[in-house]
């Protein structure tokens, strides 16, 4: 930060040094997440199960891998980056909290509780709140600040996709500590993470509650990706890697049966062996094109990648809003035609909302800077 809390602008020399492939890959991963949430939330009303499950090919594991590639061993810089992310996150959930609250006040003032419940039933019966109060529920906002992701009634997809953020914080802190203090033991930590993941899956009664299972697998992804930094997979190894992925997928269907395909989303929370195998294709593809595919000019996808956090926030809101188009149209046209309408619309909405969220974030930082200056002690 410069002058306290205000983020530093990126100068032109730094921008020229950006690896646009990383931005491009992050942008594609973000757009893929939008499709996943299009398919698994409102898509449950009209998209075939096979298509919904297949969408998990390019999933959140890519973000953890990209984080590993771009991470270093500078603890201060990493914690600074996480602090900035936490403040940006808090600004967003504060905005979301008041947006949800004022909508409820509007509904109660001009309509009724029944009208609001009917509105929320669009998301499904389980998302209809038992009680709706005109009083702000401050404890909910406090829990959101501390990453307790209780539901946001007006935008349910937002909190449904935030589990990723908590794991990201844990991985980033543990990852930078490993890179800083154990640079010669990274392979050992990768091995430990893989062994723990296998133990948790082979002996499910040992599988820990909370974040343990997530961290074991995604830390392995993070550290393997970090070992790939600056390297390029040889051309001869490419068919070998994809061959191993094919063997793993064949074994998965042989061992678990063909029905495991329809259970992959349940295998994701927390990640179990079938889902882990399903992610291998995307991870291998990411590493194969790393330092091979050259992105020379910024484009829409790299822009999405550079603003991925705002798109991630925005897609939760946009994926909630499209319910109100899906529900009336789902029985009037073929599912594939509706997807061709809804998915691009979801991307467009996410883009527009992300632009607004960036402006709100800038305003939030300015308010914090103003408060910092006004409350600073004059004796120091």
C-alpha cells in the first residue's frame, strides 16, 4: 500500500512483465466456474445430469495450481496480499449484507412476508427462510467477516461458492511457510500430502472434519505447481502424462463402476479419489501449456483473469439472478438452447457486476483511508 491503506497502482514496467498465460489460464478457469455454477444451481432445473457432471473437468483445482505457480517465499509480501484480499472480501460482504437487508425491508414494506417467501422459493424450497425480519442480523455479517458462510437469502450462490476462499487462505499461509523455511524439503511435503490424501480415502473413518481433507489434496497441487515454476514439460512427456490420466480414469470406472460418474460432485466435498482423478486432465493440460502457449496481447479472458476475485464475487450474484429467467423458460425450449442463452448471459452479468464491485471496492478503500487519517494519533 502507498500512504497507508490505498493499494498501489501497477506501473507500466510491472504490467509488461506479467505472464499473460497465467492471466489467460485464470480467466478460463473463472469462466469455467461460471459454467459449473450455471449448471449445478439453476441448471438443476433443465440441464441433463451428464452435462452438469462433465462441467467439473475444469474446476477449482486450477486456481490452487495457478496460486502455486505464482507464489514465492516472501512471507511479508504474501501476508500483505492476503490482508488486501481480506479487506476487499469484507467490503464485498458488507455491500452484500446491506443489499440483502434493504431488499427484505423493501419486500416487507411494500408487499408481505408471503411475497418474499414466494420470491425465495424460486431458488428451491430449501432456500426459503423460516423467518424474515426487518431488523438487520448483525451476527450474520460478523460471521461472514470470519468466513462462516451462512446463507445469503437473496443471493444464495454467493455463499455456496465461498468455501474455496477459506481453503485458499490456509493453503497460502502454510504454503509460504513451507517455501520459506523448508525449501529443500518440498518434495517431502508433497509426499506427505499425497500419503495423507490416500489414508483419508482408504480409511474413511480417519477422514477429518473441517478443512483437513481439502488442505491435504490441494496443498499437494499447490506445491507441485510451485515446483513447475519456470519449467516446461518436454514434448515426449505429454503423451505419457495424458496416457496416465487415461489409465487412472479407466481404473476409476472399473473399480467404482460407471455410476461413480454421477456422484462426482458429492466426491468433491471434500475431495475424494474419484474427483481427484477427474481433475487430473485439467491439471495436466494447465502444466502442458505452461511456458508453451504464448499469450502476447491482453484480451477479454486475460482481463477476467486479472480481475478474477471480482468475477468470483460477481458470478455468485449473477448465478443467483439467472434463476428468474431459467424458471419461466425451462419448459418452453430445449435444454441446450436455453444453455446457449443463459450461460453467455451469466458471463455478461458477472462482467457488469464485477465492474460495479470494483468501484464499490475503490470506494471502500477510500472510506477506510479517510477513517485511518482522521483517527490517527497525532502524538506519534
